[in-house]
C-alpha cells in the first residue's frame, strides 16, 4: 500500500511539473500545480517534526531529507516506528 501511495505522490509531482512547464492546460493544470505546491509545503512542515527520526535512514541524511520532502509521512513514519521496536536502546 505504501508503494501505491508513493507512486501517487510521484504522479502528482509529474503532473504539477508538466503544468508549470506549460505541457498541460486547463483546469487540470491549475489543480495539478496547486496540489504539487501544497504537497511540498506540507512535507516541508512535516520535516520540522520528523527531523529527529531521519537519521535512522540507512542512506545519507541528505537523501533522507529529500525523501521526506517528496513522500512525507510515507518516509519518516517507518523510521519513527524503528525506534519504538527497540526499547531501552539510545
């Protein structure tokens, strides 16, 4: 299910980029651009809360921040649960 939601995020971003580049027109273009900007804004706000979990990602911290900006809770919620699975560990 997470994979489907991540694909939906990528599709929304692709439509938004196409709208901003003028590749699509009409009401779909406006809606896609608004959704893309809203998603990025929301994920940036989530990043303020989730930053404490991002170091648990196996890759670099920079990549984890990029993934959190793209996918939001779909990226950082599993990282937050990793810490709960091991009580007593710092």
